[in-house]
C-alpha cells in the first residue's frame, strides 16, 4: 500500500523549497535591521495554555486543535498559533526583566484541523513578530512598519492595510453589550453559527464570511464609538505615525480578529490577489496576555504572517539551484582530478558540481544546464596534460581558455 501525506499537509521540495528559503532569508534580514531577535518554542504545549489565552469559545479551541494525552495522561496540543507560546516563554524565562522593549520573532509550523483550501493547510507556517514592554502607539507603529517592509520587499502590489481599535477591557465590555443587542434584534437573519456565537462571543459574529450575515452586519455599531478618551487618543496617535511613515491604511470598524486576547489595536494586511482568504498578515495588541500566563502586567503587540499565503500572493518564481561551476570529465584520471577540484572549490565557499552518474559528455552538459550552472567545463587527458581547458558561459555560450589551477580565481572575479 502506497502511503501519502496526511490531508492538509504537503511536501516542499525543488524550486518551491528555494522560494521558501529566499522568503525566510528576506524576513530574517528585515528582522535584523529592525533589531528583532529570534525565539523558538516547542511545537506542542500544555492544552491549558491555548484554552486560557486563545479563548475557550473560539473556533480554534472548540473545533480546530490537535489535542492528545501523552503516556502520563497530560493533555498536550500541537500549537494552533504562536503568540500564546511566546508569552509562556517570556514568563517562564523572565525575559520581561531584560532591557525593554523586548523584540522577538519566530518562523515555524502551526497546526489546525480545518478544511484545506488555497493558502490554508492543516500544517501551515507562520512568521510571528512580538514587542513586549511598550504600551504606546509607537510600538504598534513599529510592528506595522516591519509588516509593511516585508510585503514591500516581496513586491506585493495589491495589498491594503486595515486597522481598528477594540479598546481596553472596559471599552470591549461596553461594545460587546451594544453589539449583542444589535445582533439580538437581527438574529433571525443570521446563520446558525452566528446565532450560537451571539450567546458566547458576539465579537466573533463580525468575522462571519456568509454573505447574508455580512449584509446585516454592515449596519452593526462600530467598536470605535465605544472607545474611552485614552483608547481613542492611542488609536489617533497610531494613525499619525502611519501617515508619517508613508504607510497607507483604511479604518475598518468591523475588524475584530478571531482570538479573544486582543486589546486596543487590531489590524490586517489584505491581498486582493488570492481570493476570499486574503489576509496575509494579522495582529494587534494583547496587553493582558503575560499576566494571564502568570507573569507581571506587561503590554505587548505583535502579528502573524501566513507563509503559504505570502508565497501565493508573491507567485512562485522559477527558482533554480545556484551553481557556479559544473566540472565534468572524461576518463578515470580526469574523474579523480575533477572530484578533488570540486571538493576544494566547495571548501572555499564556491558552489560547484561534478558528475556522479558516469554520464556521457553530452548528458553532462545537458545536466549542467538543467541545474542552472553559470559555467561548465569538461576535462579529459588533453586538458590534464596541458593544465588548461575551455570553460563555457552557459548563459551566453561564450568560451574562455583558463588554467585549471586557477578556477577559484576565475569564479571569484
């Protein structure tokens, strides 16, 4: 019986793997320039962490988590998102006691039991960015500046930044009451899921993608109207920062995000090029999370970018392996020389390949072209005797006679 990948997972290889490597390298380089350090957390945590921080009434906790008991009957869950694990790590290692703000990022897989579709897998990958210890809108602006810079680096064009504010706990409670009353007046026009959410978590109703629900919710009250003076000033200051940076945005009063831990700022970068599931980056402020994880009251703001969706929006270019030289050979003595030379070039950090398949000269040249070698050179007894050979530029077809003991200098020029 042939065993295949589980539903909602995939193997990444060939040109696609090269595209992933470039994306990750670009992200890491941008994080370096913005002064963010890396944090890596386990792919599974105690289930309680996600129930407490993500929200017991969210779809993630109720329907989508991969939860299991280990051999000691402890309940563990494959992480459905990264923010809760970040907060747990910051508390466990007292990272909040270091110089603040604490700026961290992470790239890695997450797991949710969802219906697989374009850009949404059961094993998916996220780039997370977090700032701890800064309560002002400047930190929100810093996070959004990184997101904007990443998307700009990827040359994504049809992207729109949506921002909103849910306010602090008092504002959110006030808005929940107003929203719940509005939904109650229109409950018979909503889908069964929204009817249930109305009882447990009214804000989640605003996330519904059903057309009939969206038509009703277009008239729903705005969270901005429920903001107190401090939260309103925070939101207005963030807008000024974004304008100063030259980052365009739209205010979206229906934007709430799907997780319970958000306070004040919430935002999404949305692509118009990848269909209904267009959010490529989403996040906001979660000032209470560290305290809920057993740490001190510490403000925090961050985002998550879906790596699969970034690649979808970017489009997979035709990436080819990077090879500076293909050094082929004819005969046993030339083969020994070629293998030794390829090894020495690699020790100097140069990408070189040789023949491992006993191919003909024609087949070797065909392979050199297939792997994207910039130069190709075939040596035999004559070349070994003279110490020189013709090297071919595979892009232009031009040839140049070079000394075999100076190949490294030729490639580095």
